[in-house]
């Protein structure tokens, strides 16, 4: 009693005894239904254990299944158990054991199906009971996720809700596959139960069959056949359980004739829980047992007669089905007319949706108070189930069978032609959805859907209702509504409500509707398809990957969790970027996630990128993963990439040192071999001399200095050699950079390095070099800061990021300068440099800047290609710009290019070339000028022969061989001395263009390239220049094992040989990576002989795939798609797309 009084306000004078009871029950709110529900909750919390035990004793078996309270932050999405829940211990115990068994651990999935395929048998309730079981909750300590699918589920919405439930509110999946993969990463190391309720189609279940070894998937279904699972067939209730359920509704034990009539009624409805609840609700309304039993038997007989006239026997499955329908019919006939019509309107809603008073207000056009009362009324009649309460507001759900009944009533004829049939509302589907939409439209401002108030329902299902109403044009208009500020209204509303996933889903639906309209309105269809592709590509740009350094900083400062970062990493489609980010993120990952990180690294198809990812992970891998990483490293075929990965693993696996050394020695490129040997040197000191020998063999002064500086970190006594190599660099900028790098080892050369830095005429180079030196010469910090502020945006950002550790107060300025960089690659690099130094308050700005990166590099390349077509006036301006270049090499190159259009300036270009100090640069510049100035050929040849670097000497000689055919043997000898595979093949291909006898040797060199990306390019060059060896080139291209580079090679070959386009297309379509497939498709549409005009389905496939790129790339693809657009939709479609580009660019600048 005292526990009960704890809910009341005690106004008694004497606080003990039974007399003068005077209590006040303070209402929680004005609504009766909510008060009752809140009171029951309070009473359940306060009542003593004795009271609970006494209540349990009145029902057999026990009523409730006590659930643990979920831990803070752990998702628990299971619905509450019904108010009149009856345990079925023999079933729940078997099911729990099966769920936790080794058999289910192998399959990962347990499917609960209904005997006879019956609905209303209690599958969902049993699954909820399992979810509430303390032992199950303890086993799945990381939470329980729940999704009720139904016949037409919105899979993306369910997956997105799971992602958010796991704490990731930033990731916005744009398709089901991406969402499923993201969830796989988030769940990798978690012990989570994934419940997929009411599945009708096996394909709908597949995206949810995810998670690591500690996860399990529990599926409920009537009859869906799902392969590779553990099955459990659920039967109806036992007679005693059926009686217990009826007693729960009654609130007391059944005795005498009531008990016998209740047993007869349970038998009549086939012991189906839903039918029993419907019957019990009518008994609670005052209908006698005998009357209800008679009515049920009559209704069942009527249904049997209508369905099977003349039949002698009815099978068990059909009999149970009739009993359930009869229970529905009797419950609905006893509803008042208004309530009956309101029930029918529930059929206009999608399946398995949460029904709240806010939704009911619009659905029935009633006040919020009346909506709450109506929902509570339907719940009391067992026509609604309790859902989850949000902020004290109750919600309800429809059993799928109840929903089916409401749908039938909504569209059934108002005046039935058969006696006993329930009257319907007589609406068509479009009419029903249209009427609901009109009610919602009244709540908008000026009829604009994006102004619709949030009721927790409409923004998720508006397009669904628009489509069902046949208001297709309204769907397209919805996605074009604008705010007063000119933004996309629906996007901004969904983003504000944290429903970006709904926006993406709506775009996908509108895109589908546009495709379906092609046959009737091709122009409109094509323009809309391109508009939606543009919108998707814009969202992709918004979701672009974040630089690895910044991601690592976010994890380190606990703004992101490691799981969240790894999930984002997996979303990066470009394998190079994925490897780069993984390399930077590896030190921040806990050991539990390294297995998943290794899995991501091994899945990278490009060997160079895979090697980089494995190398970045290697130092942090636990012993249990080292052999798996070693296996992945050994599988790399390219010597350089394999050696790099093995050298990173060697410190943890000393037994593979000899293998790593052998791989390193097999590298033909001196620079690459030296770098790997240096990496191995700390464990094998005896190879330092070998590494030094390889370093000395590098002919390029800059490269030799770089490698020697790296080697000096392990062998300080060769620092002097590194310094000597740096001083030998003739290029002022590179020499200053290397000297500044060595300054920390040789303080005495600081003045020399400072003088070199101050002597740089290029302001950007001077700013960056001074910034680096400022670490060792604090007194020049003001000078470095002043120079940095005066340079261009990119260099200013780089220089400021170098200075920031010494001037923390300039961090905001450095970040602002970084965000102002227009080049995507430059901005990303500068941001990466700056990220580790940023305080926590500036990291959100850095993240925003990273997400806003757009690629302007291609635009710059496109403009440079226009230079040869420039008129005289613009050439004069270009000449002035070229003359202002202070670096002799760059100026000579620029003047040479302009000299092709203005021959009179060639002497000026020659003067600039002769002024170049570096021998190699001077020789190459002269060899480039020689074809235009034949009189300098002897001078150019002499300079070329003096070049010490094999690659550069061969390059210069090849340029001169056309004018001096007699030096071919010398040039060929120089080319064959090139150790780099690709450079050798490239040199021989260039020579073969003028000397056909070299073609076989060039083909052999191309086939010998171990890097498939480079081999792909070399083969395409061979096909372009030497059509006579096309069969051999094609055979080599087809032999490439990497699917992307094989497709790329075929696509490039197809530029000259259209007959292989079908093969190139088939190869491109087979690429698994969506990112690489889009890249390959871009290459195909550049081919003027490739057409999508005759195949609309192929056009749609290409458009969907190309939209997976960012907007910049997609805009370039649109240019190449223009002929197809005009062919399929006419010039009007192209004009409409131009307007679409303007709109989309305004919405997402």
C-alpha cells in the first residue's frame, strides 16, 4: 500500500491507519489515455516484489519477461511487450538456445517462421520477448537493433536508422549497398542482435545479414524461403496459454461455465494469439461468452460457404485463417460508424509505420486530443499495438493483418452486394492518398511542401503518398522548391530535421519516375534524369572523403570514434585515397579494429595502393594478424611494391628479412631499390654499404640528395655526402629545399641555407623555404611571416602551416588561407599539414573545409589545351606572362610553347635556354628548340651527350634523333640503359614511331612492365601508334589480371579500333568497384564511336554509374553525353539540363 501511496499526494492528518482517506492523484496531463499509461508505468516502478509475485501467480504461465535496463548509449530498439503478454516458456527457451547455439553461430541467422504460413501466430511478440530476455541482453552487450520490414520495405531508411542508432549521425548513405557496407564496419567488433521482423522477400533480408562474429540476425517471416540459415517453426498457443491470455484481458480467473465457454472459443479461433486478443477485447466490452462464441461460429461458417461453396472438408490452415478473419469482422462490426471509418483510414498508411497523435490529427482531421483518444480506443479493441514512446508521447503500430483489413475497407464499395460483408469507404487508391495530401497541404505556407510542419511522419513519407496519388509532377516540383534565400527547400528541411537519408531516397524515387515516363515524354524524362544525376553527384561532393591527417586528428581529439573513422574510410571510393587515409589513421585505431582495417587494405585492387595500405598498417598489427598481412604482401607481383610491404613487416617478423632483402635487390629502379634497402638497414646493418652504393648510382642530383639524406638518418657518417649532393643541385629552389632539410644536422650551414632561401626569386618558394628554416632560426620568424602573407593563396597556406607551431595565434589565419585555396588537391594537402596543429575549436571549420573541396585541376588542364587556339592578342598577353617568369627553365619552356605560334620570339627562347645552369634542364630545353631552329642541332647534341642521368639523356637524344638519324644506335643504347621499366618502354615506343624496326623490342618492353596501370598505358600507346601489331597488343591487354586496368587498356585501344568497343564495354561493366566502373564509363563515352543512343537501358545504367562521381567529373561527363541526350530527348532536353545545372549549382555552390 505504501508503494501505491507513493504515487499519490497524501493529505491525511494522521499518516497511519485506514480512516479518513484523503489523497490527491495529480494528473500528468489533460489526456486520459496518456495519464493511464504514465500511471501504469509509475506503479510498475514502485510496486513491491510481493505484489508482482502475487500477480504472476494469477496467470499461468507468468505474465512478464523482466528486461534489463539498457546501458546508456547502447541501442535497444525492440518494441515493448504487449500489456497482456503471456509467456510461452517451452518455445522461448528453445528459441533462445537456438539463437545462442553453435549452429546459428555458423550461419549467423536464425529464422522464425509460422506453421501453415499463418499470420497472427505471435512471431513478432516472441522475438520481442527474446530481445527483452536478460540473458540475451547480456550476451548481446552492444545492443539490439530492430527493423519491421513488411511487404514493401524502405530498406535504406531502416539501414540508415541503424547507423544513427550506433552513434554515427554524419554518414548519409545514398544507396542500400553503401549503407549495408557501412553498417558492416560499425558492427565489426560489436556483440549486437539484429532483428529483422515480418520479412516477406528473402532479398530484403540480405542487406541486414551483416556484423562480426559476435553478432546474430533474428528474422521473423510467414513463408519466405531464406537460404543458409537456421530455421525454427512456430506453432500456435497451447490451450492453457490461450486461456491465460483470455484471463489477462478479463483480469481474473475463469471458472465454471465461463471457463468451458472460453475453452470452446479458444478452440474455435484456432489458438491464434491475435484472434484471442480480438475476442478478449469484445468480452471486456460486455459481450457474453456464449454470444461471442455463437457469432464467431456463424461468421466462420459464412466465410467457408462464400469461399468454398459445396466443399465437404476444410483443411486446418484454411480453418485457422477463417477464424482470424471472423474475429476481425466481429470486432469491426461493433465499432461506431465514425470509429469504423477512422479505422479504415489507417489503411492509407504504409506498412509498419509508427502512428502518433500528431499523425492522427491530420489523418482523421481531428484535434490532437481527439486523435489521442481515438488511438487509445483502437488499442483497447486490440486493433493497435503499443509502440515506443518518444518524449512521453505514446505511439502505436498496426499488425500487418490489421493493416490489410483496413486497406480492404478503404477501397471496398460503400454499399455491399453480399449480405454480411463489411461496408467500405468506396475510395480509389489515388483518391484516398489525394485526400490525405490535401489535408497536409493546408498546413503548408503558400502550398510549398518544404514549409510543412514536422509531425515525425510527413517528411519521410510525402513522396510515397504523392506517387500513390498519381501526383507525379508534384514529386518533381517538390525537389525544385526553393527557400527565400534561393536554396533547395526540401534538402534544407530534411537536413535540418536530420533526415538527409529521406532526401536521397526521394531523389531516387523521382529519378525512377522520370525513367518510367521516357516512352510518353522523352524530352522531359531525359532532362529530369540528368537533373537528378547532378543532384546525386553534388551530394557525393558534399560527402567527399576527408584527408587522413584530419581524420586522425578528429579521432585523437575524440571528436570522432575510431569506429566512425573506419566506417568513413570504407566509404572512400578512390583506392589511392583510401590507402592514404588508412596509412594516416592506422596509429589511432584500437587493436580490436585492426583486423577490419587489414581487410580493407587487402581489398584494394591496385597493387601500389595495397602495398601502401599494408605498409601503413604493419607497425601496429598484433601478432595474430601478422601472418595474414604477410600473405597479402607476398601476393603482390610488382617487385617494388612487394618489397616495400615486406620491409615494413620485417621489424615484427625477423624471419622474413632475407625474403624482403631478396625482393629489394630485384628492384631495377635505383631510387626505389635504395629506399627499400634503407628501410631494411636498421635490422641488417651489413646492407648499409649496399644501400649507399644504390644511392650513389642515382644519376639525378635531386633524387640522389633525397635518398642520401634519408640514408644519413641511419648512417650519420654519410651526412657529408648528402650535403655534397645537395650543394651539387643546380636548380636554386631544389638546392635551397635540400639545404634547409639538412640544416638540423649541420647547424653550421644555416647561413648558407638562409642565403639560398633569400636568393630565390620565386616568392612562393622563398616563403615556404624560410618557414622551414624558421624552426632552426627563430630570429627570422617575422621575416618568414611577412613573406608568407605576401605570396599566392596556396603557398601562403603552406607557409603559414609551417609557421603555425611557432605562432599559435596565426592558426585561424592559416586555416582561413587554407580554405581559400581553389585547387582541391592543394587545399586538401594544406589542410592535412595544418590539421594536427589545430585546437579543438577550429577542427569543425577544418572538417567543413575538407568536405567542401571540389576538383578544379581538370578545368585548368582543359584551359591549357585551349592555348594553341588562342588569337594573336591573347598570345601577346601570354608572351608578357612568360617573359615575367624568373626561372630560366620555366621561362624557356613557356617561350618555346608560344614560339610555335610566334616564330619571331624563338631567339629569345634560345637565350633563355642557354642561360639555364642545370646541364640536364639546359640540354632538354635545347633539344626541344632544335626542331624549330635547325642551326643549333650540333650544340643541342653536345649538351645531350653530357647528361649523366640515363633517363634524361635518352629523352634528349630521342628528340634529336629525328634530325640526326645517324645517332640512332647511340640513342638506342642510351634508352636500353634505362632501368625503370615504364620509362624504358616509353622511350622505345617513342623511338619506334620513327624507326619501325624497334617495334618488337618496344612491345616486349611494354609487356615486361610489372605495374599493371603503367602497362595498360604503354599498351594503349603501342596500339595508337602501331596498328599493325594490334592483335599482339590486344592479347597483352587481355592478359592483365586487374579488371580495372584491363578495361582501361581496352578502352584506350578502342579509340583507334572501334571494333573492340563491345569487348571494352563488357569488361568495364564487370568492374566490381563502383568508383572504377564510373571512371571506365567516362573513358568509354569520350570515344566518338561509342553510342548509347540505341539502348535506353544502357543509357540509364551509364547515368546512374557516372552520377557516383563528384559533380565536377559528372559535369565533364555530361559534355560527352550531349550527343546521346540530343538523340534521346532532343535539343530541348539539353537546354533544360543547362537550366538544371544552374539550379543545382545555386543550391549547392
